[in-house]
C-alpha cells in the first residue's frame, strides 16, 4: 500500500472543499504550538482527537459540554441535556471498537479509513489568529520533509489537512494586505498519539451504567420466591416491549426476553462509556488540542488479578451471536493487551503503551460477598447463599487481604512491567471509594430504602458499619501500600515498581453514598422510591398491572439525572439494567425467566453498590491530573510562545458542584 504524502492529503482536502472546519474550541486554539509574529499567530489542533469516536459530532458534543467545566459538571450538564437518558445511548453505536470488543481495523472515521492502533496520519485544522488585517490574503505552505505544498486563501478561512504521524510538519503563512509589507508566521505541527489502556474490575469497566439503559414497562413481571408454592411470587416492573408471559405460571423463552435488554459498550464485561477510565482518556483529548488519544478498554466486571487480569474469567452477560452460540468466557486482559501491543509494534516498531488506567483488588478480597452479607436479611436466602459461597464476612476478606492480595500484586506488577517499558509509574492505579458514606463520612443507617426491589433485601446497620470500617481502615490503606510499594509491600525495585496512585476522589464520595438523598433529586426518585422502604405494591393481584405504589409509570425513571447518591442502589440496578445472568456457571443458572435466583440477581447484577455516571466522572476528575503528569502533557515546549491557555477541565478538589 502506498503511504499518502502531504501533497496528496492536502490536495484531497482542498478539492473536497474542506476549507471551513467544524467548530473549534477558541481557548484550545490559543494553546501551545503557536509562534507569534507581532500580534498574529498560527494555531492548530487535532480534530476528533478521541479516536474511539468514529464521528466528530460525538467529540464536539463532549468538547462543548466540557468547556470551562470539570468532568463531573460536564456529565451533569449532559445528563440534563439528554433528559436523563444519557449521552452514550447513541454514541455507543459509533465507535472503532464493536460491541463484542473487537477493534475495527481499519476504522472508518469521518469517511477516512484509519488504522486504529497504528495511525499513519491525523486530521488537523490550522488557522491564523490575532490581529489579522481585514481582507488579508494568506499564502500557506506545509512541509513534512517531502517538499512544501502551497495554497492561498482568505486569512479568515481555516485550513483542514492530514499531517503525517511521526514527523514534524512546518506550517508557514505569508500574510499580505494591500500595500503593507508581507508578514511571515511559522509553526511546527507534530501530533502526539497517546496509547491508553484500561484494565481492572467492575469499578474500572463502568458497571452500573449501561450505555443505553433498559426501557421499563408500566406493567408488572412476576418472580418466584425461594421455597414458595407455585403461586408464591412478587411483581416488579417489566421490560418495555416484552409481550410474553409475565405471570410466574407463564414461562417464556430467554431469547424473547433478551431482545429487550439494556445495551452495553461490551455486554460480556459490562463495559460502559461512562466508566472513569473512558472519561479520563476522553478528558485528555478534550484538554490537550495537540494530541490524539488511542484508547483500548479491557476492564471486565467480576475480574480479580488471577481470574480476569492474568487468567480468563466468566462473562458477565452473554448475548447470542449470529451463530446462536453463547461465548461464556472472556480472555485475560493482560494477554489481550500484550497481543494488541505486539500487533501494533509489527506495523510501527516505535509504538509504545503510554498509560495504563487500573483498578483491581476488590474481588480478590471477596467484596461482593461482603455486600451480599450486608444486604440479604431473610433466613432462607442467607442459608442458600451461604452454602453456595455467595456470602463473605469481614474475617474472610481480612485473611485474603493479608495472604492472597500481596502475592497477586507481585504477579501483576511483573506482568505489566514489560508492557510499559519497565516503569510502572505509567500505571495509574485509581483506588476505590467507600460506597456506604453520607453526610460527610457517616456510615449509612441501613434499612430497606433503595433495596426494596427484592423482598429479601434489608441493609443490616451493624454488618454495614463493620464493613465500612474495614474498608476505610484496612482495605483502602493496604491497596495504597501495594500500589506504591509502601507498608511492607513486596517490591523488587520500589522506584521502578511504584505505580502512580490516585485516591483524591474518596473525600467527595463521603457525601454521596448509596443512602444520600437531596431535595433536588429527580422527582420520580423523591415520589416513588420511599424512604420507609415501601416502594412496590405487595398485592400479587393488583401489582401485575401496577407494581409501583406511587401510581407512576416505571418508565419515568431516568438513570442519568443528577442525584445526591453517586452509588447505585439495588433499585437503580434493576431500573437501569435488569441484567439476566446468562454468564453464570451452569449450576447457578436460573431455570427460566421467572426463577427466584434470577429475581435476586436482576436487582444486583447490573451494578448495585457501584458508582453512577456522576461517581465515575468524579473519579475521572481525580485521575486526570495524575495521567497528565505521567504523560508530561503540561510541560511547555522550548522556543514556543504560548497564547491564551486552554482552561482546565477540573475544578479545585472539594469544590461544590
């Protein structure tokens, strides 16, 4: 294949009439890379520089929303703009990675085929700014080493072209205006393409935030109760569009039910565009106009270091493919990353992995078992779950924290070091936040509120307090020690083995746990999710047609509206995702779509006790400065005069939103 020259690329852009660019962030256009002559300067920026997005309109939506805002404030603005339906619901179908997790090679981005992992050129917009004389003529020249290519336009017109990756392009413009002397302005254009990978567990994948939330029905759907008679059951809102049997005695096929599932960026791993990892990578592209970001998301809900990062794991959900078969396993994340990097280096030997975003460790200490132990109250369910290993106590987690997790971290460091050139500071470890705090750090009181979607749930305040204390005083400090080679962590070379650690978000989560409520919460939440835990109609007859006691339609719920709680409760999990656990081992699979096991899992399997999109945005606000520092993106290039600076995306930590 013949590599296109700058001459070919520029000529094609001009012949196509690409003289007027898409809207440009004026603050960004005044950033680094402009060389001033008098009061004029050349500015340039990379277009659609978050390369996961195939279409520039999706990038511009984020650019407009993020201007002068933190990531959290931008997310909140987009939530209101979408009326709570979420900005990702359409974007998820316009990506360079498909819903099965396969990278599109090549990817057709804005009608140009590009190699996703190894781009050979990037689209840029160049313009002259400052005190440009009215009506002046600009004679532009662009030289990437293959000889200058020249064109002349009105100076008010921006120039769109594609510049070669891996070498500088010198932009020169001669400005002519009447009898005034011609002025020459120069700047060097060189795009830095940053390769970012996301690894980890459900906190890393974005669990709890389907890219397109499930649509709910006004009618009820029956779930059986454990050890009940054939008629024993309860009704909760059904999936909109489902026309099959809604009564417990009227089973229907799983395939019919699955047609109306929530949509995920990647269903087997419940990857979401709302994850802090995606938002951090996107924020880098929004903030720095002279870079492009190539982002490879690999995090997977349910992952531990052994099963998930270093070894394969079971899929979270398993939508059938064209063959009708169900792929129940997901490949090891580190192996997938190694394979992608090897393939990239074959095409571009100098291609490097610049940054890894990582959150892992909770599943290594049975955190989901702790949550289940706190949530499940009724004796029947507790007995069944204890026998199947679903429940875990603080002593179980403490033992794993002391014995297993340190050894697993040693293996993980050794696996990651070759991928980042031996320097683990390029691994940004983003820690967890305590999900059970509100009112400035007070543990939630417990009770059924937010968890009444299943009859067996009732948050036990004593068990919750023990778990909260364990998280704050043992789990989180130990994680920090393991990531930073302190507190006696096993590190062969502490300098090279120390990851970049982020936990600045933990303080803000202390006001936003799963029990947090506010007067400006969504009206549906305040009206229908009762603080006394009496949200759903207990009458088996009337609940079939109206399962909500408030009398409102369940379809009025909006998963993506600003809330005081940044942690999804069980009600949120059901109303946003209602996930059928198709990826479970055969012995744990529900027998049909009304099965009691599915009733329990429908309330938690879609993200209960996980951050909401707002929570992930707050985590990204904390991660962004660390990522920028690791990448050296705030360093001022030598011999370059800066103009107006791009305003930061993040507010000072602790600023009230």
